[in-house]
C-alpha cells in the first residue's frame, strides 16, 4: 500500500491541530538551540566525547575521570531533545501531507514541513562534525547558525499552516519593504 493512501485515510487536521504543531516546531527548534547554547556556556560540548555514542560502547553517560557527570548529562540532554524535535518534525510532515492531499496547491506548506526533519538530519551531522573536531569554533558557529535558520523556517511553516488556499497577497505596505529588507540584512550580518 502506498504511503500517500495511508496518509489520506487520516482525518483532516483541524486548524487548531495545524497551528499547535507549527508552534511545537518553533518551540522545539528554538529549544534545541537554547540547550545547545547551554552546552556551550557550561563547557559541556565534549561531555560526550564521541558521536553518535556518548562514550565508545555506550550511548549514555558513564563515570569517567576526565569528564564531569554534569557536563556529560548536559550534552546528553541536548542529544535526547533531538528525539522530541524529530517527533514534532515527523508530525508536521504527516499533517502537512494530509492537508496537501486535499489541497494540492499547498506545495509550499509541504516543502516547509519536509525541511523540519531534513534540518534535524543536517544538524545531527553538523553536531557530529563539531564533536569530532573537538569544538572548533567555526563548526560550533555553523551548528548555531543552522539552528537559527531552522527556527526561522519553523516560523514560516507556522505561517504556511495558517495561510489557507486563497492566492497570496502582500501584507507589508510597499513603502515599508525596503526597511524590512534592511532589517533582514542587518540580522543576517549580525548572525
């Protein structure tokens, strides 16, 4: 049986469910960024010195003379949150797919939903590289920037869930668009 036909059998998600999942995507993507920052601030980035295992032969923290247990658990907690992010991302894909099946014009919604799990995979790979390079500053910076981009895309996903099927219409007045563009450029430069 085709996966599309299984998704089509699901009940059509209410607008409340769609919005709740989109908000959950924003919260989990932002949350993983915050916990990643806590890892960095506490110096816990090598609390689990290998990837994907915490220590060779163990997925979880173990007593080790070189690594404080607090640092291990901070890093391990950040890694565990990834599973929540994956679950929310997967739910976003299923719900967006279900909406798309009834409204084939909603390709933007489906594409943004698929970015969420793809982003998790990319972030896991970047995180692995970051650990394997012993936290080289530029790998940490890329890891953080990827998180900020995923939060932004989660906000766009929220917007896509609430758009409806009508043709798009500009909401920012024409005279304000250059200011908005300058703000976006300034934020990108800051990041």
